[in-house]
C-alpha cells in the first residue's frame, strides 16, 4: 500500500483555502512532464470528513482536477 498527501487550493471569493487530501493505493505513478498522478488499485481518498473508495484516480495537478474511475 502506498500513501501520498498533497494540498488542493480552493478559491472562494477573495479567500484561498488549502485543503489537504490523502491518497492511499496499491500503485502511485507521477508523470512530471504532464503533471499527472495516477493511483491504481484499492484507492482510498480522504479529505476532512469526505472519503472516496475506487479502483483508479487521476489527479491533474496543473488544472487542479481529480478524476475517479
């Protein structure tokens, strides 16, 4: 099991809030050129009181999007 933590910036009005997101998965792969993090197998995501369990997630760091599949 691999573990990865990153901060996601959320902008609301004039306030910017940093929210930490934790990702656990069987496999984590980061593509530096495309700024994409792929999490595969038994993916568990935690942010504050929210939880997501899925088979695959792709995090697009440049556009700040998280895709669950």
